[in-house]
């Protein structure tokens, strides 16, 4: 077999070449705990709690404007391959765009009312 679907890019970038070779060549199966320790997943939950944890995450994400999620994902995904100056410019552009939305103004108002 051969790795596919961009898995070499994602896994090598996350765990490094040695661990990636172990995953691709020597590990038939690895545990959720190993995936967590290697940085392949951000969180693990018991199987009995998976549905509830997934729903909680989806509900939390759904509270964010879709444009903010898309912009953040774009910035994160390009960060490893973009020169710092270009990345900072991209972040500046995204925050300026966000500042011009009603969702941003509402979030700022909500945040500042909490701090009083």
C-alpha cells in the first residue's frame, strides 16, 4: 500500500518523518490515546460520550459567523507555508474585514459589557 489523500503532508507536518514512517510502515492500528499523544487529534472522549461531545462542539462552532470560521481556517492552513510578512498582512486584512461586520460589533459589545 501507499499513503494517499494528502496523508503524507498532514501526518509528516504534524508528527515528523520518523513517527510518520512508523504510522505508515509499522503501525497497523494505533489507539486514540496514541493519536492524541502524537498530535493527530486535539481531544479524545470515551465512545459513550462521543455523540454528546460532537454535538457540543458543533453547537459552539455554529455560534461563530461562517465567514469567521472560513477566514480562520484559511489563515491557519496557509501559516506554515507563507512568509511571515505576508501572513501578518493576511491577518490584518481578515481582522479589518471582520471589524466591518455586525457580528463583530455585537461580539465586542457583549465582551465589553461583561468587563463592567
